């Protein structure tokens, strides 16, 4: 039982040491310099290749990939110089595999970057398309509103023109009626003025005739009185004077009738 525990403990120690050794990051610069040494031995190349196996399990930064490939080629050349062609061929195959892997990774990264850029561009294009669609919708809405406002403006403008035309026609009708009334009033005034002028003329004629008749009557009266005085003085002419008196009375009656 104790032997089993000791064996297990030793196995753990060996595993921990191996893991600790594997966890150490090899210095790629030193490995490259050692592989480029012209007098490098095959044993040293074996150790270098064993150290390079660490990069098979761990990712390497893109900046150190050319150095790793150069180290693999140097190790392959070193084996060839030491007449270990089979090992050199295997290392060169490993070099080609790693190189192809790096190219594939670069290609994948480039494709991923392109896809990412395409996705970003597509997303951007979709957003721009949505913005353009919203702008088109807004423009259509604005156009419809503008057309509706234009129709409403035309309707109200037509109604306003009709209303103004009706008001203007009503005002013209009132003005025409007032003008006709003024013309009738003017015509009536003219007729009244003519009648008044005629009445005034007739009044003046009547006054003149009245004055003339009064003057004539006054003269006749004086003549009658003179005749009566003569009759008194001359009885033989009494009958003739009576006749004259009668004629004067008839004339006086006629004048009174005309007045």
C-alpha cells in the first residue's frame, strides 16, 4: 500500500514538473539564433524542435509567425547539413504545414474581417435604406398634406371669389338703383322746376295783367267820373252816358270774372 502511494506521489511530481516545463514559453529569438548556427549538432536541433512543439498547442502572435517559420526552415537546413535528410524532410513538411496553417488563419481572419466589414456595411446600408424609406414616407405625407392644403386653398379661394363677386354685384345693383333713383329725382325736380318756372311766369303775367287792368280800371273810373260830371252838367247827353256806364259795368264784371 505504501509503495502504491509513493508511486502515485512520484507520478504526480513528474506530471507537475512536465507541466511546469511545458508551461514555460520558449524564447523564439534564441531558438532561431541557435538553429541558424552553422555548426549546430543534431542533438541541439532535436532540442530546438522539441521546444518548437510548444507552439503547436499554444497560439502565437501574428508578429512572431515569420520568425517561427524561419526557425523551422533553419532547423530543416541544419538537419540536412548534418546528413539527417529524413528528419530535415519531416521538419520541412512541418514548416509547410505551419505555413499553410498561418496562411489559412490569415485568410480566415481576412475573410472574417471582410465579413465583419460587409456585415457592418450591410447594417449601415439597411439603416440608410430605412432612413431613406422613412424620408420617402415623410415626403409622401408632406406631399399629400400639401396637395390637400392646395385643394382646400383652391376651394376657399373659389368661395371667396364667388362671395366677392356676389358682394360686388350687390353693390353694383344698389349703386344702379341709387343712380336710377337720383335720375328720377333729378327728372322730377326738373319737371317741378319747369312747373314752378311756368307758374312763376304765369304769376308774373297775371300780376302784369292785374296791374294793367287796375290801371285801366282806374283810368276808366276817372273817365266815368268825368263823364258823370259832364252828364250832370249836360242832361241832354244822359242816355248816351247811361249806355257808356252800362258798358263799363259789363267790362268790370268781365274783369272780375277773369280774376
